C-alpha cells in the first residue's frame, strides 16, 4: 500500500518545477503525507487526500491564507502547481485517482515530554489568537469544510460500534455508549451562533502532536480537519493529552487573549470527553493502534465514570 502511495506522490511532484533531492514517507491516516527536500526552495509536505473533495481541500488552503493575514504565527501554505492550482488529481490507472496538494513546511520541533510551563501557557495564547482571528475573517465564496457537532459525533460512534471489540469488552463499550448518550442530549442544546463568540471555524485537531515549537514559540500544523465547531471543542483537543495542572496553564494562556464566560468549565469537560471518545472511534479499526488503546483504557474509563457521575475531572487527579 505504501508503495502505491509513493508512486502517486512521485506522479504528483511532476506538477511542480521543484529541484527536489529526497522524498520520504511521513505518515498515513486520513491523509498520506511525504516530506520533500529540495536543493534551494526548502522543505515541503506533499499530501495525498482520501475522502475529501477538491472544494474542501481548496477551502482549507484558502482558510490558511486568511489566517496568515491576521496573526503573526507561521502557518502551512499551499503551493500552486504549473496550472495555478493548489489541488489537483493524480490518476491511478483504472481507479478514480486521488487529490494531492503541496504545502510549504513549517519549521519547528515537537516538545514531547519536555514541555515547559511557559510553552504550555503559550499554547493557550495560540488558541486564543486563532479563535479571535476566526471571528474577524470574512469567508470566501464556496467555503466548504466539515462541521464538528452532534451529527459528526454520532457518525464516529457508529464506527466505534463496528470496531470496539479490538480494545474493549462488551461491558466497557456500554460505558462509552452511556457517556455518548449524555453527550447527545447536551450537544442537541448547543447553539451554533458565531455572534456569541463560542462557535466558528476551528483547527479541529490541535492536539500536542500538531503543535511544534521554534525558539519557544508554538506553531500549529496539519489543518486537515479544520472546519466549523465550538472554540472550546478546539481547546479540548489541546488539553486532553496534558496533566491537570498543565491544563490549567492552557486555560490561563487562553484567557489572556479571549475571556471565557458562562458555564465554560462544564462545557469544556463535555467536549474533552467527546474528543477522547472520537479519538478512540478514529483509531479503533487500525491494528497498529490496538496495544496503545488497551493501555489507555484504565484512565479513559475512569474519566468516563467520573463524567457519568457528574464529578469534575478536568483539573483533578483521577483515581484509577
């Protein structure tokens, strides 16, 4: 399978006048990516998209251009091919072909376990910058991106129902279903009103793996899941992989640029559970992920039990 993607990547590179010296596989999930090294132009990321229309990919790249005009943070940038397009189809024999796009590489490194308190605080500042910019931007005609809401969550749960046996027992899956039912009821009451400063175009996947640092400053990468959603849903992606005290630092950083009003704490707990379940829904069919999913279950199910009881867990140490 990887060889098929590499062949498609090599065909895609023919759309550009790049003096490239190396192509190496990066990763494959919904999008298969390759790092492209060149002699003079720098580094690029070639993306082969699955399940996305040309309009959706073009909208993502247009959104990045709009954001770039509003915030002082390096962002991925789409590269035009010889015809002036940022998205094009690579034909694959008798198959339908696959859409490809080329992005300029964003320099930086993952902090991994070395995150400092200052870096974590700045992640919150970064989120606030992205959300404030989103409120001020006028979307281009034909903007077409996914919506992350009750409907998308129900669709994710259908995927989990098909594949949960890979890492959950039947009783454990019932716990997930109970949490999902609670979330359905809550999500159905949320309002998608941009004027309330709670909803708009978000990154949609700004977990720790999609934040890199350059000279201590955070930079967001991989906007492939950007779309319509609640700003606190975005925050939930960032804090899920952090310890309770680190989560508080993200919130402090966020509030330095965007005030959180109303019942934000309960809202964020709901979205954190939603994001956690969505992650398992996404990875459940992949046998490469099974061992890791099983290892995470004691903590994940402890969170679900607290959530169903109504006990706060976001900033508290959870007993497993």
